[in-house]
């Protein structure tokens, strides 16, 4: 009870919604407008968190269209391919693939399948280095590209794994030689 009178349902609802009630029992417009701005800033901060998660993820991400043109790329993809992000956007992903046949098969599988497509291929960056990688692509409908079908792709750099495998083979061969 407030000032000796019962609180109405309307007043309870308005308090719940963040609006303040003035002395006459009416809603204070300024407080209800502030209440409307709060969800917008929360939405904006949530979007920014997702953008940051995408950009600073520990693996490379690109999205490409059905013909293989890069539509989006994160910072790790830019670093992996040794190309500024603004130059990656709009370029064919094929520019960065050493084995074009593997990419064409990957794109064909992406277009004919509605599930994740996984392909191991050899990439090449702007510096000319060859990079063994796995490309994991999933089809998604883009809200920013007028509903176009894009393929969100994670690029997993296999250089460290391949190096460790080579060291393991060398070590196994050395121990086998010692044992024999």
C-alpha cells in the first residue's frame, strides 16, 4: 500500500516495466522513455560481444557465397592469409587455395548438402607459404545479405599438427633403428 491506498494492477505492471508513478498515480513519461532505451543498449552491447567473439576467436573464420567469394572474415583469417580484411572481402577464396580441385569439390558439396562439409586442403597465403588446413563449412541464411545462402567456414590451421606428426614419425623411426 502506498500513502494509505491499495496499489492497483496497473501501477504494479508499470513498476515492473520500469515506469515510475507520479503523485497523481499516472506514469512518468520520462522514466518510461528511459526504460525503452535500456533494452536497445543491452541489445547493442550483446551484438558487440558477438562481433568481438567472432573477430578475436582463436581460429580463422570466413563466410563465402555459393561461388566461393569471401563475404566476411575475422582477424585470424586475415592474419592466416596475410591479407588485410578489407582486401579479403569480395575476393574469391580460390586466390588462397593451392589445390583448386579440392576447393571446387568442397563448394559443390556445400551447394548440394544442407549439413556441415569438411575438407582438408592446402592453402597459400599472400607471402607464398603453403598452409595445410581443414575447412569446415555450414550453410546459413544471411540476414545482412538479403537472405542469400552463405557458407560459414572455420579454417583450422594444421601446421602445428603436421609438424608434431613429422617429429613423431622421426622419433619412431629412430627408436625402431635403435631397437633393431
